[in-house]
C-alpha cells in the first residue's frame, strides 16, 4: 500500500471515529498516531474538495523499488522460518497422530504454494542453463 493510500485510509478512520463522538486523544490512541496528526487530518477533512491537496503517488521507479524490497524481505523471512521449522524438527514432535497429520497437511499446502511461485519464476524468467545448487 502506498503512503498516499495509507493516509487516505487513516483519514477515513479518523472521520468515522470523530463522527461517533470520539475525542482527538481517543482517536489518536485507537489509530496509534499523535493528537497532532488527528488534528491535521480533521482540518484536512473540513476543507472543501477543491481546497484539499491530493495525495501524491510515488513515481513508478520508486513503487517498483518499494515492492522489490518488500519481496526480498519476505524471502529473507521465509528462509528464516523454514530454517526454524527444520531446526525444531517439527516432523518429530510428540503429538497425537491427528495433530501430526494436520501439520503434515499444512506443510504440504505451503510446499504446493511455494512450487506454484517457483513455477511462476520459470514462466517469467525461463532458464537457459540448469539451476545452480545452493
């Protein structure tokens, strides 16, 4: 979600909470922002549409950079989680059979999702040589 979309979403929540009679302090606490932010949002909302500054959308290059960074962070997080599951030897837990089967099903579902993602890489970026072993 872009910064502009976050602001619009927050202002929508501010408007709703203010209409229910919540104080600026209560709104700030609810949304995790400062009272000054709530005050500025309410002042912005009080303006007529032609007086309001439209939130700006970052340039496409910046949007791509942000999306790439989030994707790389997600991949690092995935690697950490997989390593943790492996370290904990989840397949060797002492649990009832039904629980073990449920865990196995979840692992297989996640593996299937990851295989679909890997297949999408192949579709978008076909290999001309064999994959390198890591």
